[in-house]
């Protein structure tokens, strides 16, 4: 099912043509606030609502409306706003559309770490693991202290059968990252240990993942 916002993508090339030689501090701050607020509300929606429920979609569509309004009006050529929309589309299950937004964001700013993250995630979800890994690596290079991103990079390494790299990435996330990502990191590291035939370590990580509340 296509997202209800698919027609809006057709407006982006027109919007992007309106390139301004000067962007005021007020406008930049306003766009930054749009991204910050959207990210916060997106995270809250994922925490508060069961995926696939009416409440879940209602919350995400409200964020989508606000982002599209910003893209039309306050932030017509802002890469961060466009990539934020891309990340939202992943939660809505609209993977090809998320990929389109990420590519558009990268056309605006090749150093946008979130755009690389969204594109890498979208490619992985389409089982294009080699391409997905490349973008997640770039995202991690641009945002080295983002441990949630590191967990996704660990998963991508595992999908590409680069097990030692996966173990290293997940280990860093476990040692340095927040509590709420450690269950997933332990589970993913277990899969990597299975790939290296270190079954005892894999079993231990599975148990630790459960202790941190991870559920498959």
C-alpha cells in the first residue's frame, strides 16, 4: 500500500529549485526545531503505540503532515528535514519512498549522516546488503558517537557475513551505549558469534539479550 503522501514527492524537485543564496539564522533555527521536534515525537510514537495499530499510524501521520508543511514552506531545501521524513517512512513501512527521500536529502547535502542511515536501512530492508552497508558505514563515520546507529551497522556487517566487524561494532555499543540498546546489541552479537562458530559465546549473548528485555 502506498503512503498517502506519495504525491508530495512530486513537489520536491520543484521545491529544491528554489535555492536561496542566503538562509537567515532564524530560518535555520526554525528548521532545526522541526527536525528536533519530529525526532522526539517519532520516538514517543514508537514507544507508546503498538506498530500497525490505528493509534500508531495516527501519530506518525501527524508527524508526516508537520514535516511536509515544513518542506513546502519554512524549509524548502533543507536536507535534514527531508531525511527526517525518510526515516519516518521506514516506520510507516514505505521502504522505497524512504529511499527516495534519503537520496533527495543526499543530493542536497552529501554529509547528512541521517540520510546515509535512512538509505542504508532502506537498502538492507530490501536485501541489498552490500549497498546498505556502504551507507551505514558513511553514516557512522559522520556520527561516530551514535550508538543506536552502531547497532544497525553491526546488523549490516552480520548480514554481509563480516562477523568480526559485527562483533566489534556490537561490543562497542554494549560497552558504551545506553541501556535500552544493549539487548538488541547482545542478540546481534550472538548471530555474529554463530557465524564465527563460537557457539558458547553466542549462547551467552542470547541469555544476556533476554536479561536486557530483548524479544524476537
